[in-house]
C-alpha cells in the first residue's frame, strides 16, 4: 500500500506540472511544431517522475518509450507514458492522461493512470483490485454486444497501409454488432473506461508496453484480457482484446477469432 500511495502522489505532482503547461487554446501549425510540443510535454513530466520513482523503488529500471514492445529483462521496471494522448493535449483537447505501471518479471503488479483535467485517479495492484479515486471498480455486467460501447485505438504511426486497412475493417465489423464504436487515443483512456464499466470492449492490434497500466486496471476490475486467440494477455502479446466478461466471447467472434 505504501508503494501505491507514494506512486500515486508522484503521478499527481506530475499531473499538476502538466496542467500548468496545458491550455484549451493550444494549437499547432504543422508537424514540426506538433512533434516539438509533444517532446516538450513528455520531457516535463518524465523529468519529474524519473527521480521520484527511482526514490520509491531504487532497484527498478525505467522505460518511457510509449511505443516500445517486446520482452523485458527479469526484475522490476517502471513503464511510463508521460502524457498518454499527448497529441490531444497539444491541440487543446481533453483526452490525455499520465500512465505508470510497475512490471515485475514481465508481469504488471501496479498501475496508476491519472486524468488531471478531471482529477480522476485510476489505480490497481495485482490481486488487490482496481479503483477510481478510492472507489472499487467493476467491469460492465453487459451480456450482449447490441448494447455495448466498444473501441479501438489507432495503431502506432508508420505501420503502413495494411494496418490501417485492418483497423478499418475491424471497426466496420464491430459497428455492425455493437451499439457504439469509437477509434481514439490514448489507449489507456479506453482501457480505464472498460475497467470502470463505462465502456465494454477495447481491442488493439498493437500491444505496446505502455498499455500495461490499462490492462492491469481491466483485469483487476474483473474484465477479461486475452490475445485474439483467447490466450491470456502477456506483456509480449502482439494484439489483444479487453472486455467485460459477458461480451468477451462475442467480441472475439466479431474480430474473426
């Protein structure tokens, strides 16, 4: 509990720093300006979090590569997405957060996802449940896709036209079965909504390590997270489905598995 309390406090301070940088009037003139603003936001948050998390867990290594994927060496790692949805923040939109997970031997054991604009602090610990501002979360009890809110996120930029086609085809398939489908970022935003029971389904065709915080939230809220063959999610899983237990099988079928 002390570990979670200290991590939550550090993330809250990072959120306060980002709030001072953020403005609904923010706009970017072009790609170069967007990239510079994104990097500046990430650096501002990482510069605060890195020493604080190192003090909390001195033996844990640090990664803030939001698009990084694949296995990690054994031991503890802080996986940090300094500003999830940074592109939204740069353009004055509200869907952005700060995400931190502690991964131990390839398994997330702690997650903190904070939405500073709304003062919503999502937390989870392995085996300890998921919470929003201290109130325990429970995934949706829906049992049919016809009333389900579903979503996916844009795959990592630069993955090519084939990935864009795949995401588009999956959207089309799900839109024929679910009540409402969205394509948006950050992915951790949607995963937090699934954990809270506000959304029912999220699928993703690229599983990057920064998603671990959102995955743990869903798992600890009673949701089901598997790869698209139905095997349990792992940090090295290439693609996955996170859903309320009552609609997971139906969503898997829609996605062609």
